[in-house]
């Protein structure tokens, strides 16, 4: 059982008070646990979120750090690791929920020697929400038994524990300024460094879904990131593997033509009230291949 823990939460334009309050309450209930919770705001511009999150400093052992400039998802996590004072670090995304009353106790009792990823569960949602539909479709892959089959392919930053010395010597790649894939490359680098990732069954909750317009825009940003770092990410992206496997140029040209002709119609469906996951898959493929047109 770990006796010391730094809980590290990067946020951007989100209200994480409920999450931090629950973690604080659970930490206080664990006898003998020395802990801190550090929340680092990565240059948020939402005035209401800034005002609400500033209240976190009133909680015991909670430190709220507001940074004026947005440095990106990789750099903010490296910053948090550098600020932490304890040997074991628990990273959580700021939009995650704490689904059980023993969530934190399970982490400090988990047999994590180097790195552990706890996964996440998907809450209820509306059939009109694309993010909800997508997450529900992918939910089986997040179960612990599935993650353990390919431990380095199923790593995400939303809920993981790591020894401080490991992340300081194997930091996130700060070339990743925009949304997407910094966690995928981090998992690859851990494998290359001979680090072990275990997958305890201790999921966080993903219960809050952005609107369709926002999710489609984030998806497009992630695809641009994938294209930029495609040489680093080969073997770690199903989409890359699929597109690399299309060896007939005419097929790629046909998909690009389809996207030019119908991509706006597909996007309208995805941002509307009846989004279709098959359309989403086709839209992602067409969008990515248009980025590769000059490769």
C-alpha cells in the first residue's frame, strides 16, 4: 500500500470542483496517506471556469495553479510531474468523474511497480450525441481484460498512476501542442524504454460529453496531429495501419474525391441530431486521406 501520492489534474476551460472534492474526501479518509492534489490550468479563457476553479485552493492539500499561456497537453503534464513532491503520481483528466467511493483506495493498494492504467467507464447519454455513441461503441475495449491483451496499445492519460522518476526520465513529447495522440506516443516510448504497464480494474467515469460540433472539430484536430506525427505513430493507430495498407493509388484518389464531394454532407449529419457512426468512420477516413494528398 502506497503511503504518499500526488494527484495531478491538468484542466482547460472545465470545472473540476466535483472531481477534486471527491478525491480530497477519499484521500482524507485513508489513514496514514500523505497526499497532495495539484490542479494546473493550461491557459483557460473561460472566465466562469477560472472563477469556479479558484475556489479549489480552499480545500486541504489542494494547490491550484493558473498558467496564463496554453502550452499543450504534453507540456502541462510534464509541468505537473515536476511540481509533484511525492514518489507516486496519479494523473487524471479534468473531465473525468469519480464513480466509486473506494476509487482512490484501490489505486494506492494496486500492485503498480512502474505504470498503471485504470481505464474508464462510459455513463448514460443521448442518442443524438456523437461522442456518447462513439464512446459506447468503443467501451468494450476499455475493460481491464481487453486492455491487458495489448497493454501498450490501450494507454490513455485520463486515469493512470506512474512513478515520478519514470515520467521525469521519460516525459511526454512536447512537440504535441494540439489535441490527440500524445498519450499514444507516450505508451510507445514506455515500451521502448522497457517500462511495464499494468491494467488494474479501477476505471474513472466519463459522463460528460461535448456537443457534436465540438467533438467533430476535436476529431479533425486529432487527425491533423496524427498526420503530422504519422512516422512516430505507425503501428499504434488503426487508421494509419488501414490507410498504409491501401496500395492502389486509385482507391485513395476515389476516397478523396468522395470526401470532396460529400464530406460537407457527412459533417452536417455528424453535427446534427441523428449522427451515424458509419458516416463518422467514413468521414474520418476521407478527412485523413485529404491531408495525405501531397505525401
